[in-house]
C-alpha cells in the first residue's frame, strides 16, 4: 500500500478539512510573533549584555531558541507549499525568514534534501536523513569514535541525551550545505545546479550576517556569543529530538515504503502541539506534505480509525529514552551496532507489511532493545 493509496483511502474522511485549511494565513501570524521574539530578545540581550544577570540572559536564550524551532517549522511548511502563497516571490521570502536563524539550513538546500530526497526515499540508502550504515561508519572510523560521544546512542546515553539532538541537526545541516555547494557527489550532496549552489551560499551568508550583526551590536562581547550559541543549541535540540524520534527508530528498506511503515508520530501535551505547529504529527505530514498543520489532528483521527493496528506513535519522552538506548548505525536492515560492530540491537520498528492486506507477510516483532549479538561484526 503506497502513500497514494493511503491518501485515496483517507480523502473522504479528511478532504473537507484539507480544503478548509489550504489557504490559511495563520503561518504569517506565527512568523511575525516568533521573529519578534528572536530578534527582540536578541537585540535586548546585545544592548544589556554587560548589565543584566546571567540567569536573565539564560532564560531569554531558551525562549528565543524555542522560537527559532517554530520559525524552522514555518519555513518547512511553506517550503512544502503550506500557507497558500500563490506568489512565488512571497513564498520564498516567508520560507527564508523561517529558516533564517537556523543558520546552516537554507531554503534551497532543504527543498532538495527534504522535499525531494527524504520524502520520496524515506529510510532508504538515498535518504540523507537516515542513520549511517556500519560500512559507512568504518570509512570514517576516527570521526565515528568522536561522534559516538555526541550522536544519541547507548555508549554515552547521559551525555548524548543532552547534546545529541543538537549535534544531529548541526552536523546534518552542515553536511548537506557544504557537500551540496561543493558538489561532492556523496550522500549529502543534493545535486544542486550551479545557480542553486550560488543561491544556497548567499542564503547561508544572509543567515550568518544576522548572528554577526547581533554579536556586533553587543560590541563583540563573548557573553553575547554564548547567548547566541545557547539559542542555537536550544532550537536545534528541540528540532532534533522531534526528527530523530520520527525516523531513527525504524528499520531500513531497499525501496520506498508507506509512511505508516517508516515514520513514527509523537504524543505531546496539547499546548506544546499547538505551539510547535503539530510537528509531532509526522506520519500525517508525510502523507499530506502540503497540508496545513491545522489539518493534522483530523488526519491523525482518520488514520487511527482506518488503520488502528498500523498507526505507530510514541509518547515524546519515551521515544527519547528509547533513542539513547540504541547503537549508532545499521549492520543490516533491522539491526543496529556501534561503530566498532558491538552491541547489536534490533530496531524498535522493523519494516513490515501493513496488516490486513491479502498476501501480507506476518508482522515482525517490534523488538525494542532486543540484543541479537554481543560480538563485534568487524574490525574497528
């Protein structure tokens, strides 16, 4: 059952809400509010950096970091066609403003990496959002040894639960930006044209100029640089926690599968869901990528009604605890190992056939944290 088949099954149930929210301009309101928060707090911190107590600056950075996340979600939704912006120039401006404080994430690169590759090739070898394989980790064994302290995994669960999600977003966006601009031909090269590479570079320098401008406004105070770094850390940690939970607990597939087979939706408190534009509804987003976030609760209800045994969801913090109990990379499609081949563990969500279909294969057990071998599979 493909995503197209799932959409046809669901459309009678959600068609009305999709149509009603299609041209919803509420994204503009969110954009203005969160831009005001990030810029307003940034300017205030820069002007008061020498006089305000550290705990006030800490609180401001946390609030601004949350708004940075929401701005990224706005850029993400608009990039998929959300908001109903018919004018291309207006759509590009809104998308760029959404991504502006994400620094290394630019609309041109994310459009190719996320919209084209990730959505069409989710959890396959061509998906840049996936985990690396054991063989790929071996190619960069020195980097992998360092990354195991930073990327969420069971080797250092306390440390990686603190820094891992920010590091995941930072390293991912860094990789796709510079590999794409350099046309490296590797996994993170999005295959941009020369014109697109130039545009992506200009977009990055625009983003960088915002950070440099705020730092300059403070007189290049080191404490202000710390404020900006903390703001970025908070924003990328929130975004990374969502994205890792949505995709990194699944098995790998050789061909694209449906969103019910390769994506997890999350359960978070209602007020956080509204503030984060229902990004927790990730199966819903993958099925209807251009839909308004306001349609996602109705799509979730329809999915649970039609596919109660196949809909995959976890509570947010349970998903985070699960992630830091897993090794780093794939040794086969349903087994994860550390960079040295040890700690083999089943993925929590193996790729399986949808239930109730004629000729469907028997379901594989969702064996979270089931060790299958304690022996390394190869030399470090």
